[in-house]
C-alpha cells in the first residue's frame, strides 16, 4: 500500500474498550452555556424553547439511542453558577470512541434550533462535552438519576428565587446572590411566597423535576389535569398516574394491570416529569441486570 | 447538600488525564457517511459543496481550535468503501472528556449546511465519531499527516477512475469495481487517460492533495496561476509558492525572507492544498518540540 | 523544596483508579515457567513440592490477601505447552499500582522455596506477571473460576496421558504429542487405562480439580477417606462432605446446620480440592454483591 | 473446548497497551518498609547491607533489564517519614501487565537476602509496589532522575542529622524532629559539624548521591582515590573520572578518547555514585531519542 511506510502511526491509537456487562452512562454538558444562553436571550429562570430543543425524543429515531434506558434532562436555567445543559442516558457499545451520541445530540440540537427558536438565529456553533461513566450495578444507576434529579431541584429552586428577586424585586444580580446566601430550602420557599406570591410547588413539574425519557410498554393516555405539562401520560384508569407516584410512593399498579394489556402495548418513547427518586418509578421499570454474555463473547 | 446521599456516584467518573507533553491528535470520522452522502445527493467522486462545508477555517474563530497546529482534511468522496469525512488536528488540553472539538465540528457542520447546500435540506442529523491519539514526537506527527495524504491520494485516484467508468463509461458499480480490481496506480492513470481523456494530474489539487489548514505568519499573496484552486497563496516574490515546493522540495526561502517582513506578518489561518509529505512544507513550519513544563506543573 | 524544579515529572504519573464496586481479580502467571520447571527438575506431570510451594495459605497472614474471597490454583504441570503457575484471587483496593500482591506472592515463593525444595537450590530468581481483571457481577466471578477449573482439568488430563506415554510407554515427547493429537477426553481416559492401567478418576483430586482456598466459618473436621488429599475437610456429620457435593450437586446442608454452630465457628482459611463448577460450592459461599458505598464515597 | 462456555470471561481482560515510542519508567517502592527495616534491625541512617541487596546489577543477567537505560537507586534510609526503597529504570515493552520487573526485583531481593544479611533471617515476605510512568522525551527522563537524586540528597541530609542527634546527641526521636524542624540545608550542615564534628561532604558518595547503574562502553579502571566507594570507575587516563565531572561540569572527554579505544570497549554494567543532575553525566550518555518505528509497526 502507498501509505505503508507511515501506517505505523496507527499503533498509537490505543484501544479504549469499555468493561463489558456494565451500564454505560453518557453525561453531556453544554460548553460555556451561560454565555450561550445570554447571547441567545434565553428566558430566565427557565426557557421552554430551550427545554423543548433538548427533548430527548428528538433523538429517538436513531438506533444508537438506548432501547430500554432512561434519559434525564436537567433544567437549562441560566444563572451564573448552575446553568447546565445535561442529559444522561444509558447506551451500550464497547468502544469509547465509537460512542458518537454526543455528536448526534449536538447535531440534532443545531438542526432543530430554527423550530424552537424561530426568531432567534443561531449566532455561533454551540458545543457539548461528554463524559462516559460505567456503573456496575442497577443500584448505582438508580442513585445516579436520583442525584441528578436532586440537583435539578436544588438548582431550580435557587434560580427561581434568584430571578424573582431580580426581575420582580428589582434587585441587582449581586444583591440577589447576597439575599440568598446561606438560605436553606424552606427560606427560599418563604421568600418566593411572601414577597412574590409564588407557591414553588405550583410551578410546572417540568421545571421542578426535570425531564425523563422512558421507553416501555406501559399503557398510556392523555389526562386532563396534565394538559400542557407533558404530552403523554400513563393511562389513568389502568395504572396510577405517575404524578400520584410522586406523592404516594409505590402505586398499586402491579396488581391492577392485566398481563394481556401490557403485552399488547407497543414500546413507546415517553417524556415524563415525574419523581424518579422514590420507589414508584423504578418498581414499574426495574433496571434489568444485563447479563450480555452472548454479546460479550463476540466482543 | 440535598444530593449528598447519592453523590458517591461521582466516584465512578474515572480520571481520563492525557499524558502531558505529547501531541494530541483528534481524528474525526463521519458516522454512516456513505448513506448520508447518498441521501443528500453528493456529487461524485468529489462534491465541492461538501468539501467547502468541512473547511476547517469555519472553526477558526473558536479558541479551542489549535493555535499553531495543522489540520488536514481528506476528500469526502462518496463511493462505497472509502467515503471518509476526516479531519485531524492537534490541540492541547489534558482531559479527554473536555475535548469537545468533535461536538463543535458537528455543530458547525450542521449550522453551515444551508449555506453550502442551499437546495438540499438536511434530512436527518449527521454525526461524527472522534478518536484521540497521542504522539510523543514531531516525527510521528509528520508521519501521521503523510499517511493521511497518501490515503487521500489513493482513495481519490480510485474514486475518480471508478466514477468515470460508471458515469462516462456506462458500467454498473459492480462492473467498475471488477475493472479496477488489482490495478496499480499507473493502470488507473492509464484507464482515465485512454478511455476518458482525463489527465489525473490536471485535476484540482484540492481533490488530489486534500486540504490542510495552517496558522502561521508567512506572508501571502494571490497568484495568477492558482486562480480558483485555493484562495490564499504564499506571496510569490518573497517565498517560493507552495506549489513549487511540491515539486522542487525544500525552497530557498529561509535565505530570501528578511527577518523584518516576517515579523510584521500577522498570524493567519490559511487553507492549502499542497504536498505535505515532502520536506518543503515542514521546513517552513517545524513542529515545535513542545516542552510545556510550566503548563505541566499545574496540571 | 530542593527538587521543585523537577517535580513536574510527577504529573506524568497518570491515575490508574479501578472502577469501584466491582470484583477485582488478580491473575498471576509464571514467567518462562516451562524452563524454570525443567531447570529445577520438577516431577512430571505434577510436582507435589511445587504445588505445596504455591499453597495460597502461605500468604494468609497478610492483610492484603482477600478476606472473604476465593483463590484457585491451577496445577503447575511441566509439559511444554501448558505449564501454568496460576493463582487468582479477589481483592479490593482502588489503585492498580497499589496492588502489590504479585510482589508479595513472588517474595513468599522464594522465601518458602528451601522448605519445599530442600535439596534443590534456587538457581535463579523466578518471576510472575500479573493481570488485574474487573468483574462487575457475581456471575462473572463464578464463571471465571469455572473456566479456570475446566482448564486445569483439560491440561491435567493431557499431561497425565502425555507423561505416561513418555515415562512408562517409552515414547519420545514428539511421539507422545503425535499420539494425543486430535484425541478427545474419553480417548485419553482409554489410553491411560488400557495401556498403563491408570484410572484417571482415581488420581488425587488435587491434580484433577486444582486447589481452592476459602475463608469461611463452615465447621470442619478431618475425615478418614480424605487422608492425604486435603488436610482440612468440612465436618462430615454436620454438613455434606465437599466431595459429595462434587458428585451430588447441591447438598442438603442449609437445612442441617444449626444457626448456633455456624455462629461459633471461627473464620478459617482452608484449602479445598473440590468441584467449584457445580452449584454446591457456591450455594455454601454466595459471592456477596458488594455495595461498598461508604468505601466508594471516600475514594 | 471444554471451557468455551465460560471463556467469555476473558473479554473482561481489557488491553493495557503502552503508548509506543515513549520512555517507560518503572518505579518501585517498598511496602511498609519502615516497619520492615525496624523488624530486621537495619543500621541507621544507612545500612550498607540493605544498599548492597538492592544493587541493580543483581538483575543484570536478565534480559528484561534495560539494555541501555539507567537505573537510579535512592538510599534505603530508615527514619520515619522518608524510608524509600526506590529503584527506577527504563525498560521497553508494550503491555503494562507483561512488565514483571517488579516481580523479578522482589524475587532477587529475597533470594540474595541471606548473602547480604547472613545473621538476620528474613522474618516475613517483603513486597514492593510498582508504578509505570511514560515519558515522551529525553528531557523529562533526565529531569526525573534529577528529581530522584535531589530527593535522595534532601532525605539523606535530614536522616544523617536526625540520627546523629539521636545516636550521638542522646536526643529522643521526638526531640530530634523538633531540633530539625524548619532548618534549611546549611543549618543541618552546621549542626552536624559543630555538634558532632561531621563534615557532611566527607560522607560516602553512595549515601549522598544514591546509586546509578549504567550500561555503556566507556573504558573503565580502578582509581586509588575511590577505593571502597564504587567498585568500578572510568579509566582515569582516557577520560575524566566521573568524580571530576561531578564538580567540574562537562569533561574534555570527547576530544581525548580515541574512536578506536571506544569501539573495543565492551558494553558493561557499572554502578556509579556520581552526580546525575549536572550536564556531565548526560553528555557522556545522551538519552537517545528512540524512534522505534520498526518496532512500533509490529506491535
């Protein structure tokens, strides 16, 4: 071959095989997204267009998106220290460098931008960094998502209070940070309620809980009370609404749902804004202990 | 902190520090780009719009693009086995996961698509995978680029002959592969010339040599004979044209150029289609042995 | 500090953190042990002195040896292609480079040499290489040990037949390899029995099953029928002998043993030569799903 | 194969290829050697038997020891905080797990113990941990060894003063640490000289400079003035003594030595206690920029 004299340079491409039979989690993070959010006039504390743009379902038609995994999206708020554009998902492959989900996510983000921001041209190319984390067991996976949702909650509560102080209270950003310094959760709730009449728990669940995408066969139906919050909901009369799970813990679902109905339901990708820390969510969707022995054999 | 109970999951984020004082090369590769090229009707064997879209200078305003490195872009041809959408560059950082140049490249690709393909809407999101390769010395870096350019040449010669047989010779793709099976370089030249009147060496340098982006302070000027081939050229009267270097080896440049003139020239990003295998290119732009001791000390 | 000018060289010591919450397996392998066995006149096919020298219990007083793991030692036979001096164990630590069990094993091997080979001075320093393998779940750990024991069996059957042909049958080593080429297990049994009157299944269990070290609280007692085979056996009247487990599968032990007796038994390190492929061994000693969360938190 | 059902477990043995064309440095460190030195009554501050036991030449007959590298051994002093049993060397191989030099070193250490400590039986098995560090260039390699020698010097000066205060000055170890707290180098020199009549610079070079093993073809000869310090010295009449290099910088050697004489000299392994920080040592023995292209090609 013409290039054989130089082909030795390929020997420097060291293998980056991932440990088999683990849960692969890819965590994306927007690069300099504080500035990006400012430069594109994101609404604060939460920009619905930006949230919609990161809707994980937009990746759904691609085979690389996890078939039975869970995705969780933190809120793309826009304050100084905690703007995050995170999305985590479990995928499977066995070479780190072949995981181009970060590239796919980026490319989808830019491609769908004009739909979500019809009046705001993209001023420059956004980018995301990607970390791959391996989790050996189901418990760690669940704990990871709990950690992300707890983080989403903490950040959103802070941001909501912060921007209320700035936008409605007339404080400077510096003053608002001062006001909130050292406050605990209940104090932020109190500030929101007493000064601005905002009951934090009445805010859209999407802001408070983030977004979680699931692919499962649970029967679903639109419910009235969720109108406008998430487009797809679990059918109320066959299984408890995921909202109820949020407050009530584990639902009585398993008994209720007939085997037959479940079998008929097609696998569907759904966007939820429910609690994923309590047991309810995970009882419905156990993280299967993947023993991909056959797969591992041909690695 | 609210999430402290789950924060242990961060311990699974293992460090991915890169060995200091090496040359970091990032190699991008289009994912399923044969299909992508077909689905978007790329002209064969070379689509100028696709080449323009990957012009590395589009990334140039971003600080993450290598300040003094070299980028080389293979030809994004579109035949079955060798379509590549490669771009290599040397950057410096010390955590693998923080290298989001792949994401930046992807996002730029999608953002600039409408300019380069005004009549072809993007049908779906393209993606790229990224490999990071470390090279300990300057020789390996040079050999890497030689290997890429040799590869570009071999692929382009094959593709040019292949598509001539199909588009002008009326062969099926299967027949064309048969015709070319086992032929050496000179035979492909002969097929092109005798059957289709194509002198391969007259084809645009861009197709035969690929594109190389450089950032340097060499004085530049438009030259007549290169019109339409590359937009920027080294000033003919002060230094040998890079074309000459291609054929003549090392230029007499060093003696000719006065220190003063060089000092005045601002660093510029330029797109070249010259030979990067012979000594000329590298004599002008020695790969500095980076001894980033001060940097390394604070890693 | 005097050396601060050069201290940057420490930055090249990249972290080699092991993924938390996995089972760490260290596999040792003798370096050039064919030659070493020849140079020190190991008895073939099995040298009891060499087996004794590798008795994992010799490491037992050191805290680094796994507290509740299992060690398995393949047979140190001495034929050309399959001499192995393997020993696997599960340990826990979180930096690869801190695992000096290989060094400890080596040093113990040399220190105990004069006891096991009183008439054979060590002619040169032996060495072992060490591979660290991480297994995410209990099933993989069990399968690893099954794989090792199956390998021990295959190798020992071959070696036993090979050396019978050489030592008793008068064949050259080349002829013996020829005789055995392509034979399946039953044919090797037949050769041993018909030509040399050897019933393979009557050979010491130690050769056929290898050695496994366990640390557990199962009550133990010497039994008559095992005299000379393994020094320590499970108490026959309280639990099924491990030999029985070998043939009979899962013992009725769980029901039999009273909680009290188990509680009183101290943790002991024992050397077994029993089957570790069937369920029996593992039912008695389940691989605990280690959720070292507290440990992981301070990594 | 019998074990094929379980053979998948081999897939968990991830590759640990080392980056080619780098300098591989293996750094050994005694495990709990403070205690080991106490338990075996090492003489303080420097035990000549322990130093002799670690003489890198004992490994010399093994092919795995670097052919043209340099080894440096720090002093195995025995005070609380800085006892080190370090030995660094440059070797070449391309799989981390195949580097069993640590095991070989350990095994040699134990095997030679009775020769160096005829009256002190080994009470338990010592062990060493091993770190592999890759250095991309010659400068880093030289700086690494400079760092080690500077460290040896600092530790030895402290230990010499410390043990003089304890052994001759009658201080407790706690008092001695108090006395030395915060002192700079010149103050330790002064303490040694004024209180104990010790001129630090008159101490054996071996303690002050550590030991360096070299393999080269420089002509050698015993010299009178070095009697008892290092057994082998560079021939005084053909090249400057390495001692002179220590003080005088670069010797006039290159001119003096005839090409012929050098060619005749056989490669020899020598133990030096000279300065390896100044230019002299390295001028005589440049770290060759290893461009192992042919090697790299068959990795």
